[in-house]
C-alpha cells in the first residue's frame, strides 16, 4: 500500500501557491526532504513571534504621538482661555 502525499504538502521554491515545485515527483512519492512537515499552527506561531516586537514598537510609537498631540491640545486650550 503506497501512501501518496497531496500536492499542497510539496515544497515550493517561493513559499506561495504560484511558486515552482522543488521536486514534485519526489515529493509525491514520499521523500520527506521535499515535503512541508509543519502544520499551519506552527507556521503562524513562528510568524507571530517574528513580528511581535515590530508590532510592539509600532504601538509604542503611536501611543507617544497620541500623548504629544494631547499635550499640545491642552496647551492650545490653556492659551485660548
């Protein structure tokens, strides 16, 4: 009983749906070197860990801008009175 892999599990040169297969025949015949073995959860978790610091820095930057805008608005309000 030969166990074949679905084509979606085969490695591609560019990690996208349009990328060329590295070796489609070897992948479908069961050579693990040409197959994706990570699940979606693992890939998403690794991507999140990569970009979590960038998202945090971006959030801190936006908060700093908002704080300065609020202080500026208060100074303007005090100047009007």
